[in-house]
């Protein structure tokens, strides 16, 4: 079985920057370049965080995700059964691609 999209990523500390609030989080991020649309797709999970849950439940769905390697605007989706939010974007990722 071949891997059609070799993935790159980042795992560790990050900051989610909502309009007026910065929330320290732990993330596990991955991404790959999609040759069909010519853009980089990145995504991952944010470890369960009560402050992130409160902000998303209040309507926040977009935030800047900062890591020590970079930053990018991402969209948050509904939580999984363990309270982790998925985040993703199509742009330069918030980590250094290999």
C-alpha cells in the first residue's frame, strides 16, 4: 500500500488567537501539498481545553494558530467524543513543512 500524500507535521505547544483572547493549547498537526488544487492542506486536533470549548460554544469558529514554527488562520469544527476540536486550513501551515 502506498501513501498517496506524504504527511508532515508538528506536535506540541501552540496558541489559539481568537479576536481578543489567546489560549495556550497542545496540538497534533499534519499536512500535505495537494497537487490537484495546488495548495497546502493542514489539519489536526487540539487537546481538550475548557477555554476553547467555551469560545467555540459562544460562536467562535476561526482563530489564528501559532506554534514556535509559524502561524496560520484555521477553522475549528465540532469536538470529538473526547472533547478535542479539529482545526484545519488551506494555506501556509503553522509549522515548517519538511
